[in-house]
């Protein structure tokens, strides 16, 4: 699953924060090269989720990471 989709699912509480490290690793493999993705990809299941949340919140505002929710288009 791609990083923006995982971000959206975490925001909507469909996925756990524990899914973020794997999504960050996949984003790195796909060429999205940002410093915070490296940090997020390094977390394991044994790390505190508050640490993951801290870096996740910062990563959402990092240039190169796009996790936007597109608003619905108006009906015509």
C-alpha cells in the first residue's frame, strides 16, 4: 500500500500507526526520498507508538510527502 493511502487510513482510524513504518519503507523503495521517511521506516513493532506519531505528524508537512485528502467535487 502506498504512503498517502496509509496516511489517509491512519487519519480515518482504519489502520493503526503500526502500519506507518512499512508504508514509509515502501515509499523509500518507490523513490520518495525524505529524511523523515528513513526515520519512520526504522521503527519496529516494539517501538512506542507515541514516537511513531511524533515523526508521522512532522512527516505530513515535509516537502516531498503528499498525504492530501481531495475534497469532493461539486455536483453539476
